[in-house]
């Protein structure tokens, strides 16, 4: 088997944007800049940003009052946004625009009481952020991690349901 590698290889536009937002914040405001979750799954980039003063955190409680916080390209849940707002942190949102589009669709389904199914891995920041857009107890948000999970789904299939 022959494997061809694209050249040059690089990041998607959403990741490039997120890295630029962190770099610009470091240039404009200086260190430290707090970033919720690593901005990209790339050790070289994360280490480079860390050396410049980016501090990667998992929980907003790790951010001191009055600090600058950046949401990574993976996005965050509404609960995380609300927590940052209640703490009066200066927030820059580096969520990938394509991830934001998915978040908007899930929020729309939630408002309508429609069910949503997401394929992904529990615990991944992008999945947590997307699942966290749904807040309607009358509907349902389901995470599918494996083919077996599909067999366990109990979707209500209400009138007007879109597949």
C-alpha cells in the first residue's frame, strides 16, 4: 500500500484562528493569559504558547479574578460561559466557527424540544461544549460513542422529527 502525504500540512482555519487569538492576547496584554483547555492537540504549539505565558487550565476556578480567559477552539458549554460571566473575567472566544455552528444547531433543537444525537467521545472538550448547549428536559441529547450505543438509543420520534 502506498500512502501519500499532503505537503504542506497544517492546521484547519479554526485552529489557526484560535492560535492567533492566544498569540495576539499575549502580545497585547502580556502574560499570564489563561486558556481553557489546550487550544489545539499539538504539543509543540502548546509548549510554545506556554513559554510565552499562556496558562492552560481545565476549570474556570483556576483563573484568578480580573484575569484574561480564552476559550479554546473546541468551544465550551453554556454553564462555562455563565461561570466566566459571573466571575467578571475578560473573555475572548476562540471557538472554531464550525463548532459554533454545531452549538447553535443544538441550542435551536433544545429550544424546540427536539432531540439531538452527537457522535463523539465523552470527556472530550468539544463534546462537553456541544452537549452543554442542550438544556431542555422535555427533549433529549444523546451521545453515541460506539455502534453499540446506537442500539441502545431510545429516541422519541415525535411528530415533525427530522432525521
